[in-house]
C-alpha cells in the first residue's frame, strides 16, 4: 500500500517549536475530553491511568510517549502484560512509519520481558503477547506483519467484545496489506474485515479514538471519504492533551476531500497549537517523535488558507515554521524571489522558482537533485516552468500532460497532490494558454470532482467556459462564493 505521508515525514524533521508556548493547547468551545480506556482487572487507579494514557498515545501516533506511559505503568506493576504489549505495539501501530531497526530491537526486548511476567495474565493478554511475538520473530517485513495480523484476525473471528482489540486488529491488517482495492476498485476481503472491525469497535465504544483515526485512513483509501465525515466530526470535537496533535489533524484529511477548507484550517491550527504546548514541556521521546508530524499539521493549514485565498494569514502563520513549509508557501504564492533567497528550500521548489524567474542554469541544476528518486512529476513540473518562461505554450502543456497522466487517478494527496505547484490546475491553465479551452474544461471539471469547492479550479473552469463562448455564470458564482482573496485570481496564479 502506498504511504503518502512517508516522504513528507523524512523531509520535515527540522520543524522547530517556539521557545515559549502555552502549556495547554486551545480546545473547541464545546469539547468533551478525548477518551481512551483499556480496562485491566485489578489495577489501581494510578496505573490504570498510565495504561489509558499509553493507549491514547498509541492512537495518536505519539508512540514515543506511549512507550513512556507503558514503561511507567510497568514500574508500578512489573507483571502488567498489557503494558509490555503496548511497548511492542508502539513500534508497529504507526501506519506511516510502522518499523525501524531500532524499533524492532525495542519490540523484541519488550516481548522477551513479557514472557517472564505472564503468570497472572488474562487469556486475552496472553493472546496479544503471542500475536505480537510473531511480528518480532524472524522473517521479512511482510511476513512478520502478516503473521501478526493473521493472529489477531483469528482471535477477533470469535471474540468481538473488546473495542480496543478490534481496533488494533484493523491496524495490524492495514500494515500487512499491500492494497485494499482490487483490480475493479472494489474493497478487498481484508479491507472489508478492517471496516467491519472498526465499525464493531465504535458500536462498543463510540468514542474510540483509534477506530475513528483508522476509519478515516481506510475510507480515504477506498475512495469513500464522505462516509468518514462522522469520524472527522468526532475527532474535531474533542479536547486533547498535549502530544495528541495527530488526532485533530486527522479530521482535516476528510475536510480536504469534501472541500470544507475553513474546518480544515481550524482543526490543523489546533493541532499546531497542541504541538507547541507539547514541545514546550520538554524534549523527551514523545516530543522527539511528534516533531516528525508537526510540519504535516502546518502543511494542512497552509494548503487550506491558500486554496481559498487567505494568503496574508498563510504568510503570518508560516513565519516561524520550517524552511520547507515556508518554501512550499512561497512557491504556491508565486513569490519566486523569496523561494530562491530561502536557505534550505527543497530542490523542487528552487528548480521551479528558478525556471519561472528565467534562471535556466539553476533550474536545470536543481532539476537533477529534484528528480533523483522520482523523475516523472517533479521533472515535468520543472520542464513546464521552463517552457512557460520561454513562451513555449505547447511545450508547457505537453510537460504538464506528463505530470497529469501520472497523478490524475491518484487519491488526493496529503492534502492535495503537489499543492504548492498543483498539477491539475496548472495543466488546465497551460491548455488555455495553448489555445485548447475544451481540453482545459475537461481537466478543471475532473479536478473539481477530486477536490471540491476549490476556487482555483472553479475560476479555471469559468475561464475555460468563457473561452469557448459557453455559459460560465454557475462556475463564476461558485468561485466567488468560495474565494476569500483580496483580489481576483488570474490564470498566471494557477499551478
């Protein structure tokens, strides 16, 4: 299965939090506290709270802090089998980074320790330890994750009374499967099993954070994002402790798919504030791990703001963020000079900015760096910018066509494919410049199905209709409804 967040995680490790930040992040006015609970019979209240904190952090993908919480629980009760499982699960559950060599060593050590403390373990806890031991036994990555998923699936076929076990089983299946759609774009049997487990978990525990979280990812993958609106609404409604920013962020995945950009911005601004509060508390394992995700939260805020034209807010928001995020924003705003002046901007950002500025030598030099691992889309976007500056409209359209053909069938990216230099809207604008408005209309209309309520696309569609002498009133009206910019868009600002 394609993990769309992984390249971003590798690129955003340098996000730096402000030196001063609130210790409690802002919450929705009507928020109820986020809920995570995995009952263990016989635990004292303090140890149960540590277990519940560990579970919440697992579901929030703050696995560094999950290990801290489960470790503290084990300090109080060395025979707590579920806590050993939790330590091992921490290096498994994050679907974006489900294994590392260091994590494999940690997980194997946790399983070995658990084996020494199973005298008082419940049948279910013994099952969990046995199952995750298969994940940490020898074999390929796929073999290990498949063995873990199969072991949990065998249990949940006959034991469907624990929301957390059902949820964890669904995560295990996700990490074991290469695809969740078959050749006819229908859900595979394993995809159906995951959805059934998550739905059953939410019947047992309607507030289960992990089930809402994974249901969003699953329905995105199945191209049924609208069905996850209740999950997004749930995650958006809770009040979260610091360290759990990925949960309010996840609501934004659905808002970006259904075109609710205001809610997308609000929830990810709250995720960023959660990060700031968390980073202000120290630099322990939990904080270190969540720095992997901070730029992803920022990414969604900037995407949402610029999509609807709230550009000044985007610039203000990005001021203290990483150079990667500032470079993405500057490129989106066509501030090529700022991109080139920014130390640490990415090679694709620099290449496109240089090409649009007429610095052909820099563009071609950076092109080699930008396309080292994936030549198709980055190379085509750079070629399109070079052709545009040279006034070669047909060559520009042909370059965009290569990029569009490589991405037009993709699910929306995180949150949109190449949003700082959007492929679809750029291709539509290039077709208009090349005198092909009918093709441009087709592209803009198709993109609006993937990215609804996007005023850049609505404006492009209106211009394509106008160029053909067609009625553009409806498209123009939806553009004006959704556009919040200080001035009207121009075709030069698309792509």
